[in-house]
C-alpha cells in the first residue's frame, strides 16, 4: 500500500472532527481541533497497524477532510 487514507469529517452536532479509515482497522478518533486530530492520528496509526499485524517503518498518510455548513443571510 502506498498511502493509508484517513477520512476527517466534521460533526456539526457534536462540534468535533472525527477520523476514520477503511485502511486501518480500529481507527476512530475525535477532537474539537482539526490540527490536534491530525496529530492524534499520526501517533495512533503505527500502534494500530502493529496491533493488526501490519507493521511498517514509515507510514505515509493521506488526509481527506469534509465539512458541510450552511450560510445564512
């Protein structure tokens, strides 16, 4: 695998970013800060990969974010 895809989605009801991945079993993290969540993911991914028997010396990550909002006049 060239990169592990990480999805970051804004939950407007809870006011948090949520990180998940189809490539990394068990990855579900949340944070009120986008940058803090990216850092949490960077530290959690190697541990999760090891727990799933997918150990790598370097772990390339590709973050995709999605946020839906409403504009009011």
